[in-house]
C-alpha cells in the first residue's frame, strides 16, 4: 500500500497507547511489509511488543493474554495482526526487527 497506510496504523496504535500500557505493554513497534511500505490490501500487520516485567501472566494464561491483545489490535486496525513478544528468540527475526522496526511508543 503506502506510507499513508503505515501512518494510519501508527496513529491508531498511538491512540491505543493508554490501554496498551495498562495491559503492560511498554513499547510497540511495527515491522514487516507495513514498515517497509510493501504491504498490500491483504497484508497483515506485524507488531513487536515489549512487555513490562511481571505484567503478563504465565503459562496458558500468557497465551490467552497474547490472544486477547491480538484480537483487540486486529479489531482496532481492521486487519489481521501477528504479534512477536520481545526479546525475539530467533536470530533472523531479531535482525529483521533491528533493521526495519518502526517504534510507535
């Protein structure tokens, strides 16, 4: 799509900052095709979340927590969302994030 779509996504996420921070999200970044300006109408939005220490539940509850955040972000952005919780464990993903992540807050 374009920088216009990227800007819409960033502005929407910034508007959600108080709610996301209340859920324990310290930082959120956009990466992938949206960050590169290569997204299409069918693209999802790739997001990297840095959570405050101790803010997220553990085990199965953590999975439910991430799913709920993902659902709410997908609804707000009106598109599919993929979430990576930082720190990224895969080396290739960590390199991609360093190279192309756009920090929203």
